[in-house]
C-alpha cells in the first residue's frame, strides 16, 4: 500500500508523452526552485526551467528525466509538465548532449558578438538542458 494516494501525472513533449501514468509525487524544476506535488494539490501553473523531473511511482521507485524548459499545471488532481524535451535518465546519449551543448554555446557566442539574432533565452535553456542531461547521466 503506498504511503500517499496515487494521482495522474503526465510529462509531455512535442513528440508525445515521455511519461503517462499514476504517481505518488512529481518533482519538477520550477523557475524559482523545485516544486513537489502530491495528490489533491491546489491548482497551480508554473514555468519550468531545464532540470531534473522525478516521478515517484511508490515503493521507492523513481523515474528521472532530464527535461527542457516548459510549463507545469496542476488542475483537478492531475499534474502535467509540458516540456520541450524529456530524456529518461537511463537513455541519455552523452555524446549527443555534448554536441548540443557545444552547438548552443557557439551560437550564444555569435549572439554576444552581434553575428546572430538567435534568441538568447532559448540558447541559454538549450545549454542548461544539455548540461542537465550530462549531470543526470552522471557524465557532468
């Protein structure tokens, strides 16, 4: 018997759900710090930054994802994280993450030099997401 009641949780990317199911608790990387929610949490909307999203399934089982920036909503006893990317901790391709990091850092350097009009915030989030994948995978 779980310590806390289960509730529906979704971690969704533009490509589809990375996680869909019942969980005891969901912890997401809120813009101002980590946000943890249990069943029957008050309605909430928050911005998410690149970070670690953890789905606590009960009995000590946790699914961890390296997630990109996005939004988080708790409504009617359901939690949904809408993120631009979510990679399960065990499936992180460290070489790909390293390439993403280097490409975003190079583009940011071009923005700072005035040679690119790319969005600085988006690039910073891409850098954080790549760094986060390396951290979550244990390579960072």
